[in-house]
C-alpha cells in the first residue's frame, strides 16, 4: 500500500456508528461532518497513519482527535486506562493556543461530562501540556499522575524520550499527531522531529499510528513519507486525505495606479494607502499582510492617518511586539472588535482569529501556497468564500501577483523543499542517543536514523565522520588531550556517553532554530524603522549606506542594541545586503511567470492593441483595470525595447535574456533576465561571478533578485558575455559555487548556526550562557582552520546548507543542463548603455555580495592601490 | 621583517624574533564549551621554522606568550612546547623566551629543558634594542641606552576597504615613534587570534600600556598575508574608517 490517497468518503451515519456512542452523541449535534472528518475518522480508527491536508479552519485538528478520543473513552468506560501516554500531539507553536482549547479540551469535556457519561462513571482522560516553559513542579506532577494525551513541541519531545523516569510513560504510545506539518517539514526543525519520531518508534514494540495535519501544500506524497518514514527498506503505509480545495477562494489583483513606469513612488504609495483604506471601510474586518515587520508598522501608520478609522479598531501584530500586545490583538479580533489588523507573517499560522471578511496582501506573497494560506484566513468557516486582494506598487510584484492569482484559481501549488542529510541535526541526535542508553552499536543507530525520510540516503561515511567528530577524533597531531562528548570504539563499532555533563548539555542546548540578536534601527529623530542582525551591524562603519526594507539609509552610530541612521534616498548602498529578510520566490511560480511572459509576448507579436491586451490579462489573472493596464504597459515597453535592439526573442522561462550594460561609471554589468527565483539565481550568479573573477583576476559584485541577477565588474576590466556563457557548464556549478562561497558572510553565519546545532559550540554550558557575538567570533576564527581537516562534518554541513537550502544548486544545475540540451536557451543582447525595462528594478536594488577569487598577493596590491587612490582623492 | 611571516630578523644578532604563539589555545575554548579540533600547532611550527631555515639563524627570541595558559596545565599539554623546543634545536638554533603574561606555569618546564628566560626584558645593548612582551611599562631609554623597543602582546591587525566597499582584515606589523622609543609591534603567531583592530578599536581599549591612549596616526602598518606577502601601507591616519 505504502503512500496512497484516500478514495472513500464515508457517510455521516457510517462515521457516527463507528465511534463510541458518547462521542457520536456529541458529534451528532452538528448538522454535518466536514469532508476531512468523513475521510479521516474511519482511517484513524483502523490505526492507519494518515496525512490530512485541508485549508485552515476546516476542522482537521478535530478530525484527528475524534477517533482517538473515541478509543480512549472506550478504555475509560472499562476502567482500563493505564497511567501512561497514549497520544502525543506535537505542534511547532509554543503558545498553545485556543485551537487546542476548541478542538480537544472543549469536546473532551463535553463528552466525558455528559449525563450519560456521568451515569456510566467513566475514568478521567487527562491532558497535559509539556513545553520548555513547563516548571519542574508540573513535570513532577505529570510523573505522579500521567496524562493520557500529551501536548508538546518537537524540542520538548526530543528531551522527553531521554528523561530517565518520564521515558517509562512513553513505552506504548499509540498515536502521534504532528500539527502544522507543512510549516515544520521544510526546515531543520522538521528534520530534527523526523528523527525524534523514529527514536520514539524504536522504543516501542508495535507501530505508532502517525497523523499529520497540513495546510495546502505540494507534493503531499513526500510530506506523507516525511511523516511516516521507512521500515527497513520499505516505505511505511500512509493514507493521504486530500481536501485541500474544499474551501472556495476568490483572489483579485490590484494596482493603485495604472502606469507604474512613469508614476512617482510617492504618488503610487499614497494611492496604495487610499485604496487600502477604501477596502477596509467597505468591509467589517480586514486582515492585512505585509512581508516585513517595518512594512506592517508603516501601513498601520498610514491607515491611521486622516481619522476615518478609529484607533482602537486598528492594530499591528508581528513577532517583535510583546506577547501581551499580540494576545490582546488576537482576542479583540476574535471578539469582532477590530476593523483592521496589519501583520507581517505572525497571523499566518493556525491561531483561531475569528471571522475575517477580507485579506489584503501588500506586495507579492512569493508563493501560491503562502497566498492561499493567507487568503484562507478570510471567511474562516468552511462554507464561506475566502476573499483576498493582492496589491502592490512594484512592477515585478504585480506580475507575480497576477500569476499567483491565476495559478491559485487553477488549483496549482508550488512544491515545498525538505532538507536532507543534515549532519548538524544528526550530531545532536547522536548525542541524544548516547544520553538515552549507555551503549549503542553504531550500525543499529545508523539504521534507526535512516528510517527518517530526511536521512533515507545518508551515507555511512558521513555518519561515521559525525561519530569521529563527537568523540574528538579530529586532531592534526597525536599527543594532545582529546575532548569528546561521546566515546567511539572503531574496532567494536560501538559508542556511548563520555562527557559527565552530557545529559545537561543535551537538554539545555537542544533545538534547531538559530538564535539571532536583532538590533533595532532608528532614525536620529527617534522613529523606529526596522531591525538588522547583530552580525550585520558589525560590518557597518559610520557613513555606510545600506538597504533596509527597500529603502537606503546612512549608518551613523550604534548604542547597545540600537543603531541610528539617517535617510539617504536614491543613494547606492556601499555595503552588500547579506541579510536579506525577503522571502524567496518559489521556482514553480517563477516558471509560471516565464510562461505568462511568453503568452503575453505572443499576443504582442500578433499585434494585439493595448486595450485588448489589458482585457486579456485582466480576464486571465483576475486583475483589476489598473493592474492589467500596468502589466500590459510594462510588457509593451520591454517588447518595444527588444524590437529596437533588433532581437526576435522575449525573456521567458525558456529564454534567458542576457544584457551587456555599461553604467554611468563605465563599469560592465552583465544582467541575466531569468525569473527562477532568488534561490536559483543566487547559485547561478555566484558560479558566473566566480568564473569572471578567476578569468579577470578581479572582484565581482552580484545583485540578486527573484527576476534575475547582475554581475558588476570594476572599471578597467571587460569580459565577453558569450565567452562566459560558453564556459560555464552544468557540472561546474557545484565546484565553483563551493569555492565562491568560502569566506563569505553567509558561510560565517551559517557555520555558527550549524556548529550550535551540532553542539560544537554550546549556547549554555556549566550554568553560563555563551553570547552570540562570542560564538560568532569563534566561528570566524575556527573556519579557516577547519578547512585543513578532511571531511569535517560540520563544515561540510555548512556548505550543504548554504548551497542546497539557502540557494538551490540542483535547480541551477538543471537550468544549465536544459540550456545544454536545448530545452532552454540563452540570448545575448548587444553592448548597450540603456538597460531593458525588465532590468530596471534589479539595477535599482543594492548589491548582494561579492565574489573575490583574486590571488591573495594581488588582493594586497589592489587594496594598496585603492588606499592610495583614496588618499589622492582627499587632496593630498 | 623576516619575509611574509609574523617574525623579525635582527641582522646584528643573527636572531629571529617572534611573538605570541599561544600554543594550546584550543584547550581554553573547550573549557568554554566550544569544541575546537587541534589544528593550529603545525601552522605555528611552520611560521616559526621557515624564517629560521631561511636565515639559518642561530638564535630565536620568543617575545612572550609561548603557551596559552589559563590554569595549571596537565602533563599532555606540555607536549607542544617540548616538541617546538626540540625541533628548533634540531635545526642548530637556540630558543630563548622573554616572559609574557601567559607564561607563569611554563617556567619550570622551560628550566628543565634548559631554555633561557628573560624577565621582564631582554636588552640588546649593541643594537640599542629592548625586547619586551609589552604588557608592562618599558624602562626609560636613557638608562638602558636603547632607542628601539620591540613588543608583542597587542596582536595588531587592521581593516581595509576595497574599491567595492567590502572590508578585509589583516595582521600587521606597526612601526613608528612613540615618546622616546621607536616602537615595533609584532603580529601574533596564533592562527586563532587576529587580535585588536588598530583602526576600529578606540585608543583606550588597546591592550598594551605602551600603546594605550597613544597617538599612533604617524605609525606605518605593514600588512601581512602569512606565507605569501608583506606590504608597507600609508600611515595609520589614513585608515580612520
């Protein structure tokens, strides 16, 4: 059977009769069951692992719990409930949440306190919450009076399975529910959880029934494999309940003005806020998503101006605000007391926020799934239409929105990405296993790990290198003292706990979410404009110009956790914006944008008039008049430009258009128009930049966007773009990229994250906390030294994370492979001093990073020259 | 300067001067909860031995902080020090140490090995040169009849911007007049320590009392790319970022 899709939707009566009468009684108060309930309840009752995919608010949490409650009630009636955990519910959200209140506690109370239940005198079914916030006293209570249903987080679960006493409560767990699995599985947190589930299973004598709850994502088969894992070589069985499109949605695309090329940004943003205000006043409750926290603050401020909205009815909700403030906003929303709430991402997940009439998305949500998730917050009950408006002021954003709306309506989704074979997470689990029992056979441990979907293809030598690292085996010379967390006997193939404090180290350093110190950025006037990372602040000097939330600022001073800046509109940033907080566009969406470009191009070729083109776009993408006109004007401008150059192709998903553009400073800029999204473009741009840097022996800066990338070469050096394109083959991307990212900021920072996850650098040690800045400094010093070690796993993992998770090296390889086999082609335009309209937004954004493959001696000479030049410029 | 290495060669004395080796710095990190594979020793060895070989020098003066001590070391932790002394002697060269602030427990081991230790300074009268670690105040020049002061301790480095605005950091030698002495500050030999950024750290946060709160703007930095190049740059005053 392995992974299959549920075919049978049971009738209401069938479902009710399969449940315990007490549960059926309670459930029969509702006129009908939800689709996910009709599919999933019989499956769960038959102990089949099930993945339920349906929109938020469609009652999937209850679908998962009803069958379990029914089984527990049966046991409770027979007085056969033992003092141990039967069901574990894992959620990535720590503040648990009214969803559990509504979908577990209230039904459970109603069922077990009902008159008929009372007359039967059934056993109490206990529910407890155990997270990092749970006190020692509460934990002791759970030991004495075991819960039957345990609510927890992935991290707390990983600690629990090693807890000497509480472990005994987990000897025969029957169900594990993983909530928000779509959110979890695409990060290292999910990778970590997938192994925890296998370690838990390994402690049982019979299979656990696993239930995954997912929002609308793709591909469900992989998410199902992620949920259930493998048994030996065989995929475990799982049935997918796919009710993703049960909820009707209506998405429209809007633009504040009809010409985004010639309208000034200040006018279009004034129009944007006017339009938002109109929408808010026309609806009862509106939820507004912006992609950044600063954007949320800005929008809320603009909406509050002019007094048409009552200040009490308008608020902001994002991660930088206090928990109390957020709770208050959530409560007021639920009570229907808010007219509008502006949020960055924090209201995206499953918190019950009551009834919302309209969702406004400002800017592009960058993925179809995310768009549906956000718009799905409107019309929360299943039968009500979710209404969303996507509104943007940047040209590329509007095009993205148009294609998102089209695809969402067609029911197409973009695929999520699940990281694999992460050696840092593996290290943490090996330490956990060494804590769990005194001795392991390495091959047994290897097999347990390989049962996880994320480690299916883990190589034995990588696994052994992790054991070598953890046992302190990486030494350049004999004779020094060895520090190891575990011992590892190569001959016997066994390992176990070595460090005395290992249990404490494990439980105080567990987790995969990198900790960052954020610095709040203020204008000198005291106005808050956003946050930057502490490590980015360290790279700033007085007078530097940098990008934040799409605007440029000059850095003046830093005090404590605050940085002070002044506005510097229109200036080019002087430092790369390594810290981009923007969400990357998904590749699938990028492909669709390319296809859309092609379709519009065909219409332009066919001589369609501008009004007809607008109508075509408007019908196809559900765009309002302004948006359709703006898009058609944008495409027309590109079309005319291409014509002037005498070219016969348009940049589409199949045609990568390369421009050879000389800027005002007479530098050569090579621009690639390709809408493959930031992750692929990042990989491609650095591979090309590496090539240029080696060929010309100079530094090259890269500018990366979702719609393309640009290489900027210092004045005095020039390369023929055709040569560049001819040289770089698909199989060279990976090695070039690995060279190009060495010594970059992203590697330094990700190495700190990986080393912290791998327990190489501890956050908490001997009762002390080691500050991030201190760990970062050590990470930077350690890096060059680890380069000399062969296959040091944490360094290997850092590079893997950067090229596979942050960037998409495989995607970049397949693009170039397509070029080689003729499925896609690269079109090189003539040398010009005017960039094409599709490149304007790319050129206007600040550069992203530098690739410097100069030999070290040349670099010193180059620096010497630039210092002398600067002294000369100062008039000396 | 002894080529592209963190060392000086004094012709008159036929001696190599190298500072701040900090052998075993890794152990300190381990006690802080940062696992640090031991990789630095071969690199330190190469840095010290290459100039000796090149000049066929008969004498090497280590300008303090030979071993990174943070408590009484255990027996295996002497291994690196013994190996270093042995290897230097095999090349026909004799090591000496000027005592630094990290060299407390090492004294007895060095006397077992017969290594000469100078505390607090080595005065080379013929070359009018005082060699000190740099964590203490120097003797007045007229008393010791010297005009040159060579120190370590500070681990000086510098940050330079390239044409595109990206920062690069280098270890440096610093040379110039401070008060009555011509002072030369040596970079550290520890791969694990870049040390103080001389143009981004404020004068009051410098480590050595000889440099603290002093005006270094006329001093000349020599940027070092170990094993590859060393290059004289314009005076420090041009590096106030």
